[in-house]
């Protein structure tokens, strides 16, 4: 039984269907990458998993709970976290306040967890009182990830964590993702140009026009010539 | 004829009315940034608070609860008790309105909420008018002498000093709440991005309730203070101030509570000082003109961020 | 029979007022229903129209009046056009600083302009006669029709009472026709406009302004045109009111009431549908007038009854918003409105 199972989910905005019977699965402690061209429906899938869009059909379950009908705030409580592609931080709050918000539903003392996050992302530790809106793209991405980790989730969804980052910064982010995974957190990543992501993934899915195209291990997908040409930029 | 010598005195009047406008503006600003709509019922929340206080005060007087004035002020224990309870009851009433209407309409978007708030405004005002008539009612008919401050011929009543002091205290309290408490931070987070707040696990419904508690509580306070300052209240009290409040909010930067305070002060002072030059009747028009000028020069307002 | 005539005369009066409100509702429909512009200063444009028309067509100031200007005794049609032009120009002034911003700003600014207009009407006595307002605004063709009616009644002294009563109200019948003709012409113009390419653009703006501007349309200019056009129609409504009521003063244009009821009319009738705007005008005015009768039987003072009626309309608005946002006649599906 996988940690997250998405079975034949159809979903979209209003009357418009974007996803057509998409299925994916993520096991505990796995890293799984979804790749696909612009507009393939990758972000839509993330939003649907996280309860921001209601699936029109199909089912989604997470650690033995059916979550297709749950709202985002309920899903958070079950141990899943989500870092959206854009607008994934609270810009007028400080770094520390962003992390505190990540722990909103915790009533215990979470200062230890904040310290762990500062260890994971040392830059943030030094900038705790800075307003996030004034930080660089890479730093914001770290704040967003740290915020999502505050509740010790079992699974974290990352929507294009390296998009719009300079290559060396993307490197840092992927290295951190591996570090997070080493602590036992399963990770579902969406990436567009995804060699890096696939190389550290256990498995990968290719999504195009809202449908499953390929599913294989990260290595095999990388080795597949057709995929290389079509989706990995040759 | 007014001369320049009156201007210091007018400035003081401006600060008094600016205090009241600012308290109203904080609520408008919070509702705008957190719930995402312009609440045109805010003025009527003020009037509601003023009338609940009146009702309670009348009741307490009937029950024989003392209202022996505190020092030089015009009111005592009975009125203060009515004041505090009125704040709480107004907040409760507004939360009920939210549950009944605004919450159900939130999915329909800001414009529908704005429209609904106009219905609430008219409804509330006419409920007050139904029970209390459109005629003015008085908290106290006693005339309070103004005392001289000893500079520039400025005279001010003890009640007016109370209004300014209370406004300052409340602004500090609200600031501390927003800055240092978990709920205050969550309110700022939700104002930044309501979807992300939900994704983060913030209990957005509770944030909304707190937004109304603060907004409606300050509205009631502003309404009662306006009653103390004007010496009377009418069901139109809030509506008459609404334009000034919105002008202050836009001037300071819509959605920014600090801007609402600054803007409210500027509007209050401009309105009063303008009476040295033009007819008193044009006070709301002064607010309107300042607002339009701000929109032409910098639509995001004095303290606004761009968005 | 006499009873029936009384009712008939009331219906004429009712229909004239409802028709005038329907004109306002039609004006709001172009702004809100089609373009999505949130104007809550309708009463201001309505008042401007009424006062402009009174200034242009009314009598010169008399000795006991505060005003010292105006009263040019021009023909009705000049008043009507003048009303439209002045309301339109003021709408342009309101739109210029606000139409590039979120619609909230337009809402706030229109409240502001309505209030400012009311203050000017109250304070600038030289122009408006202050709180006393304009009296004896001439009604179009009144003298002619009145003279003809009197002559006819004199020539036929033995008419039954009911017929006499009916004929003596001939002017009201004439005015009803006039209102309905104006309403119908405006309706036809609006229908044509809404179906034109221009109409498709403004509806697209309502649906998704960003997308429309990306198609290369200057959305500001289209919004401005819709705002001005709607305000002109409201000005015409004001003019129609002034020439029928023959007396106007600032209290006739209390900002929120006039505005509010027109909104409820449009929303009940169906925003975006011109027939709906008119249907809403007559329906809501019917409810408003009907409750006037009903509340007379309740043990309340007249101000209490008036409040009760406003509360009822407010409840009606909330009920529509909660359960039937599309109104009685929903807008037709247009090509552009499907995403
Ligand atoms: N809020 C929305 N409302 C309507 N349609 C939307 C919305 N968001 C996305 N879409 C549409 O859904 C389709 C899929 O978009 P989605 O954002 O899921 O793609 P994506 O695979 O994440 O692309 P990218 O790589 O650019 O992030 C696109 O055609 C897009 O136009
Ligand atoms: Mg995406």
C-alpha cells in the first residue's frame, strides 16, 4: 500500500477538464518526480492532491485515508505538506514568522523544530528577522520548504522548486531536497527541465496534455531516448 | 470670520475626529486585506455599537447603577460598563452577520460581498431607525466646559482628551496584537495570501472571526466616541463618517491598517482645518477631493505596497 | 366605477415612476451588468440629470428664491440632452482616476461623488436654491394638453363622473407614454450596442479584464465609455423625474436609497439582460409600492413603516445574492462569456 495513491483522477477548473484519469503513487520515503511540458497539468495535479481543486472523478488516498473530498487544512493535519509553484511564502512576514505559521496547528513548543530548519538552511538562521518579501528567489524557496516542513510531514509536494533559479542555486536546492529525504520524508516533485530531479528520484512519471505518458524508474526515464528528446530538452 | 489664529484649535478638533476616523479605518482596512472586500456596512457597525451602548446605558441607569462622573469626564462607571459590553455585543452581532451572509457568499467573490455589505448597511441602519427613530439621542445632555491648554488659545474638553488617549491606547494594543500574537501573525499571513494560509494549515475561519472581532470592536468604539464627541447619535452616524473613513483608508494605502491610521488622521485634520476657508457642510467633500488627488498621484496610497 | 378609476390613476402614477426607475436600471445594466463597473453613486447622476434639466428648462429665479442663476426656459428635449451630457461629463471625471484600479476604488469614488453632489445641491443656493430646491419645473406640452382637456371637459359637462375623472388625468397618461417611449428607445439602443462588437468587448472585460487587454483592447477606454454611457442614461432618468415631479430638492436624492433600490432592481431582474433590467424595475417598484399599502395596516408610525420597507428590500437583496444571483432573467449565453 503506497503512502499516496492517485487513481484515475479527472480534474480541472470550472467546466474545463485539465487532467484526464491520471494515476500516480508515492511510497514512504521515496522521491518521485513528475515531468512534462508547460501546461501539461502538473500544477493542477498538485492542487488536486492537496484539496484546492475537487476531482471530478477518481480517488486519492493518503496513508490509509481517502482524501479526495477533504479540504487543504484537513490534509495538512494528516501529514502532507505542499509548496506551491508561485507565491509560496508570506512576503510581509519575517522568516521566523513564516516558520511559525507553518506550525500554526501545533500547540506544543516548536522552537526545536525551527532550530532544525535553521540547521537545514543555515542562511535562514542568520536572517530570521528579515522580511521574506525582500529576499532573493532562492532564499524564498528555502523559506517555503522550511515552512512546509514545520509539521514533520510524511510527504511533501514541491512544485518546481528550482524554477527561475540560477543553476548553482538549483544545485543547492536539490542537495537540500536529498537531505530532507534522508530524514525519512517522502517527496513528490514537479519539474519541467528535470534531469537533475530525475537523477535523484526513485521513480518518475511523464505527464502530457493531462494524461499519463510514461512511468519508470528515474534512471530508465533518463536513459530513454524518446523522453530525452521530447521532454528533457534533447 | 475665521482667522489664522483659529487654526491651532481646528488642528485639535482635527486630531479628535481623526482619532475616530482612524479607529473606523483600521476595521475597513483589515476586512479589505483579509476578507478581500470593501465593507460598506462598516459605518453602520459603528452606529450599531453606539445604539447598543445607548440601550445598555439606559438600562443600567434604570437599574440604578451609578454613573457618577470619573473626575472631569462627563461619564462614570455605568457608561463605561455599557461601552465595554456594547463592544462585545457589536462584535457578536457582526460575527452572526458573517455566518449568516458573508461566509456563504465568500466563494462568490469580492464584488458580491461588497454588494451584500450594502444590503447589510441599509438593513442595519433601518433597524436602528425602526427602534430609535431617525431623531438624535443623547448619552448625556450635560454641557462640559472646555479647559484651556495654555498654549495658542487651544481649548479642549476632558472627554476629548479621553477620546484621543483611548484611540492611542487602542492603536498600540492592535499593533502589539498584530505584531506579537500568533493570531495577529496569522491575520497578516492571510492578508498576504489566503490560499497559502489555508495550505499552511492556518485555521482561516478563526482568523476571520478575529478579524471581525477587532474590526467590529473598533467600529463600536469609534461610534460611541463619535457619540461622546458630538453629544448625540443618529442612525446615520456611521454612514456620515463612512466617506471620510474610506478616504482615509485609500489615502493611507488600502489594506494597510497603519495607512488607515495615518490617512484617517490626515483626513480628520484636513476636514476641520478646511472649515476655516469653506463651508462646514463640505467636510465630506474635502475628504473626497483628497482621496481623488491621492488616486491620481499614487493610487497605492501613502504607505501602500504595490499590487 | 369611481373606485376603478382611482386604481387606474394610481396605476398610471405607478407606471411612470417604475418606468423612470427602469431607465436607471437600464443605465446600471450597461455599467454593471455588461462591463462589471461597480457604481454606487447612481443617485448622484440621477440628481445631476434632474437639476440640469431644471436649470435649463425651469423658470428664472423669483424674488423669494435663493438662486440667482438659471431658469432658461428651454424646451424639454434640451433639458433631456443637457442632463445626459452633464451626467456623462461628471462620470468621466470619476472614471479617470479609478478605472485603472480594482473596482473597489470606483465604488468608493462613486459614493463620494454622489455625496459631494448632494452637498453642492444643498449648499450652493445661488445655483440650486439650497434645501428648498426647484419648484414649478415645466412639464413638456403641459399647457397644450391641459388646455385641450379643459376645453373638452367644458364642452361635455354631462360626462359621467368616472369618465370626467379619467379624462382630467390626461396629462399623466401622456407622460406615461412619454416615459415608456424614452424607455423603449433606450432599450433598443442598448440591445443593439450589446450585440455589437463593442458590446462583445465590454462583456469580455467583465469576464476577464486581463485576458481582454492581452487581446490588444484598451480596456480603460471601453470601461470609460460604458461608465459614461450608463451615467448619461441615469441623467436622462433624472430629467424624466424632474419634469414629472415638477419639484426637486436634495432630499429627493438621498445617496444610498436611490442607488440601492436601483441595484436591487437590476440584480433581481437579471444583470446583463436589458429586459431583466426593466422587469426588475417594475417588479421591485411594485414590491416597494405594495409594501407601502401593507405597512399602513401595521401599528407603526410612518417613519417606522418606511424603515420596515427598506429592511424588506435589503432582505430581498440578500436572498437573491444567496440563492439566485443570476436574477429572474439570466443573461443570454454569449460567445465570449464562455471561458
Ligand atoms: N486557475 C486556473 N484557471 C483556469 N485554467 C487554469 C488555471 N490554472 C491553470 N489553468 C490551465 O490549466 C492547464 C494546466 O495548467 P498547469 O498549471 O497545471 O500546467 P503545468 O503543467 O503546471 O505548467 P507549467 O510547467 O507552466 O507550470 C493550462 O492550460 C492552464 O492554462
Ligand atoms: Mg505548474
